[in-house]
C-alpha cells in the first residue's frame, strides 16, 4: 500500500463518491478509479461498491481499512512533525482533543501561555465526546486529549492523569416548572422530556436506570442531539431537561439575566474524571510535552475540587 493510495482511499470515504473525491484531489475520475483499482488488486479484496449513480460505499473490507489507513497517514505526519521539531524546535503542530467535560478555561489559559513561548507552533483544538476522541488518539491523530473519563478502560500504551472530578448536573431553562424549587426529589422529574447526547447512549442509560432504581417510570420522550447550539436552543425554548457537565454549560450559567438554571437535585448524575490522556509507550514531541505541562500548571493553579450537582445548584 502506497501513501498516496491511502490518501485517495480516505478521500473517497470522506467525500462519499468518486466524483467529489476526484474534485477535491484535483484528479480525473478515471485516474482516481485506476488508483483505487490498483489498491484493491494489491490487497486482494474489493473495497467499494459502486452504484450506477456514482455513489461509492465501502464494503466490509473497506470499512476495516479506514482505521488502519488513518493511523498510517497520521503516523507519517507525526514523523514529519518530529523531524521538523528536531530541526528548529520552533515550528510544527500540536493537536489536542478536548472532551466536553474538561474545563475550557484551563485549556484556553494553557494555550495562551504556550503561544507566548512558542508563537511559531500551530495549535489545533478539536472538540468531541471523550469516547470518540480516545479512538482518534489511538489512531495517532492527537498528541494528547483532555477529556472527562467515566467508565471506559484505555488501550495498552496509553495513560491518564486525573486532574479533577466533577458530577453532571440536571439543568433547565429558568421558566421550567421545576426551576427555583428547593430539594427536588427524583419523582418530581417524572414525565418530563430529556435532551441527551446522540453519540453517547450511556448517558441515557444512566438516566433510565436511575428512574427504574427509584421505582419510577423512566423517560419516554427523548431528543438526541450532538449539535450543541441547536440543542441549547431547544433547551432554552422548551421544558426539556438535560444531564450535563457543569463545565459545558458554564457560559450559560454565568449569563445575566439567567438563561439556564441548575436544578436542586443530585440525581441522575455521572462522575467525570477530567483527565489528560497521552501515549505512554512513545515520547511526546517537545512542543506537545510543553503544552501538556502548561495544562498541568494551569489546572494546579485553579485547584478545581470535585463538584456535585447539589453544590452547583446552591451557588
């Protein structure tokens, strides 16, 4: 497998058709098709199903190749960066995955400090759910990730440093019938609709299991969304409830007049261990190691303690 073949293979995967991928790569469809045919011949498997309309869908073998192709290309790019860093130590790229539960103010301050000492190094910050970010870390896309880890185990060759812990809270708009009420019970939440992450079904499982454990009817009306802005608009325009990290909604909680309110209840919840996750079997590039150290320093200065839903609700 050649590097160029893998790049072209992934272009078709990402753009969904030969025509779109060819335009992106500035190739003719014939040249792209021939390159993919050669790759399939080299591997001895069919990677794509091609329909008369030109839309290309990955076969089972093609789907299996995606992760390996991304990991190989990321490894080549990482090697280029390492050599560049060794040349002058002042250029290159650091790419960090940011989970929604990790405090944004810590990362922002760390990046500002880093840029003062390494202004020539590009910093890429990619947000997402920690469960998905870790797989992209495994594939070599990130130097490290800062994410809220709950239950999953890390792959061999990776380690985590827990920076602080926080519990999810239940929040709603100020006009919600439950907003402002003290010492809510789980039964008070019965019958309301919930906004949950589409890509993290475990959160809905926690909500349902909490109600079932309390001998209550679990929520039946659910809105699943990974679109933060639209989800927030729905939350602020209706009586939806959300179980969410207080770090994610901190900007809304700080607004005046109040646009979002934490309810005075400590269930349902999930404890998130805000952690720095990075490879343990290979060294970070010097710039990545420096940025990681800045994150550690800023986190230590903030002395962020464990946070419970009830404690946030009282503030």
